[in-house]
């Protein structure tokens, strides 16, 4: 019963955000009721996490200037600039894009006007060129596999492991904090969250598990124990009220997200091996008691059967047809 009540509460929150969405532009983060609209958190070693509504980015402060990340949107970027000014009077020298989705990378003009150079994976530059947005600043610097932004004795390292949630998504490692920043493909403090918006056309299902394995390997190789996720995560407290979860989480959250995808693929393949058609697979998977017990019960945010149906159908279609 408690699990059912939790799901009902979270679905009500999701419905509220959906109701608010027409009142905002696509680049504006939605404000969560009862939560301060903005928050800046000192993570140590010059690294800060900035949250606006449900969206989060990081910025790295050095003696020679600031390395910022995803500006989120024009209004959000203005607030971000004000928050940076509370920490340092140094200029923003670099802005790093995590991927090319407009709700994360719009609004950079305020930093471009003060001379910042924009850095992104090379496919992001192609995406921005092919589907331009007036509020998205094209990158000045592009790279293929990895790139290090160095400034004032600190650095932000960008790693690309192929398509995932977008075809140019990167993860970032802040030094010397040794904290990994990850957007949309993993969440802090746990990876067992429902996949955001299963209708996303450029979520590259075929590479999700290899991508996450590559991130796990990076974290193990570099001794990274902490992640920061690009969105706010919430839970329900004992008093029945929404509570924000921490902006940081353990490295195991990446493994948990990989397990999410592996288990989902396993249940879909099981039904297809038993003869289910692509059309029949979603209903069969969702009705499977083992799926409910072993998979659904792990999901700690926003499980919704209709969205799971879409996600299962997409996985089944990929298994049947490939890329």
C-alpha cells in the first residue's frame, strides 16, 4: 500500500508539472511546489552545483576564471550568472555543452558576450547547425572522443562514448574534485528511476548498456566515487510530503542504471523468444509477475504503466529490426 501511495503522489506531481508546461517556454525548468526555485551548492575544490527548478548544471571556479556548463535557457542563464558572481568576480571563460537538447544548452549569449568559448562534442555542432535555435550558441571548439578544459590549475574533462540520450552526449569529470557530472542517462543518488520521456526520438537504445559500461570503467579507472546528476530527484518523506534528494550520489548509481536497461532488455527478449510479436510484447512484459516484482518494484520515481508500455515497445522494435 505504501508503494502504491508513493506512486500516486509522484504521478500527481508529474501531472502538475505537465499542467504547468504550457505556461513556460520549452527551455524553462519547471518549479517544484514547496522548493526554492534556485540553489547553488558548494561541492568543494572550486566545484559548484547550480539548480534551477528541476534542472541542474555545474560550474568550476578558478583563479583565472570560470568553466561553466549547460546554460539551460536565457532566464536560467541570467540567474546562473548572478550566482557565479556571488562566488567570484572572475569572468566565465568556457561553457561546456553536455549534449545538444535545447532545454539544456539554450541561453549562452550572456556568457558569449563576456568572451566565453563554447565547447561541445563534434556531433553537437552538426545538430545545432542542422536544427538551429536562436538561443543556442554554436560551439567554438569541438572534439571527437575526449577533451580537457584547463584553467587556473583546475580542469573539466569531457568524455564521449557514442550515442545515448542524444548522439553527442558526454559525461564530465571535474578536477581536482574528481566528481562526475552526468545528464539524463543517470540520476543521483540512485539509478533506479523511470527513464525520462520514452518517446524521445534520439535516445539510442542500442548503445545504452555499452555507454553506461564505459562510464563505469571510467569511474573505476579514475577512482571516481561521486556523481552529480543534471536533474533534481525527489522522494516522499514519512510525512507524505515531497522531499528533494541530494544533488550528489554514489558511483553505484551508474551501475544501477545499466542494470535497469539490462533487466528491461532481458524481459523483452524472454517474451520474444517465447513467440510474442512486437505488438504483443509490451502487454506480456508488463503483466509478467516477475517483471512487476523484480523490475518495477526497483523503480523509485515516476513509474507509469503507459510510459513503460512505450519504452518496452521501443526496445522490442529495436530487437526485431536493429538500428
